[in-house]
C-alpha cells in the first residue's frame, strides 16, 4: 500500500474506516473507481454529499428520514399508543413490509454490547422513556434482534419499563435464534409480531 500515491493512500485509509470494509477491500474499491469513467466517480461523490445533507434521524423515533419528523410519526392513521422498539432503521423497513404493525416505532441506534463499549447511554433509551411518559403509551413491543446483544437489550428495557406501568411484549420466537430481523422472511416476521407475548 505504501507504493501508491498519497491521494490513493488517503482514500484507501478513509474507505477502510467504513463498517465491514478492511484495507484489502478498500484497495479493491479504489482501483475499481480508478478504472471506471469519471462520471461514475463524480456521481458517487455527489450522492454521498447529498445523502448526508438531506437525510436526518427523525426527532421523535430516530428512523432515517428526509424530514425532521419521519412519515411514520406524521401518519395520523397509526396507533399512537403502541411503540415497537428496534435496533436500526433497517429493521423498520423489514417490519413495515409485513404490514403487521400499525403503531409507531423507536430506533435505539444499536444494541447493548458491553464488550464494544456500548452501554445504555450510547442508545436512545432516555428518549424512549420520555415518549412513553409524554404520550401515555399503552404497549411497548420489543423487536430487538434475537442474538445475545438483542436479548440483553430486551431484558434491560424490560427492567426499566416495568415500573412505568406500560405493557411490555416481545416478538414471538420463530425468528431463528442468533439472527437479525432484516434477514427473516416477511411471513415469519409478520407472524412473530402478531403472536407477540407478554415479556416478563
Ligand atoms: Zn419518526
């Protein structure tokens, strides 16, 4: 890597910081970009800037949105008393495809993972508590992943939500243990949501 030009080295280093991309993949991407026409590179660069300028995390639920409040939070047709808690925006997309949830969402922006230094304060948990109190939420559905981090997060949330007197449910089993929601097929995910059970 040391033999490349300074600019190439810098781009490789920056790309290698992206999740899931190590130095070798970063190098492959850079050489791919060098080979394709300039138009593609220009569009890609401009798109990166535009996405960053025009995408927000919804002020209410932290779902990725093109406006300050996302289309789900703005939708008066949704049940305002039920909140489904997920780890990431992509989980909302998976759950919305099932059509099984008519309430609101709350994105934690991650899951508890002490080994990676992610504790309750790194997640959007305080915001969730505020929403539950202010909006008199009736039910909280915990739809975190069924891997260790997701289960740990669900148990933690149960502990702090119980004193609030809100009903807490967990999406039913059927999502393979250890897997992410986004990879579950629609039917399984929809059923897991409909057949949710009280979490205690
Ligand atoms: Zn929202």
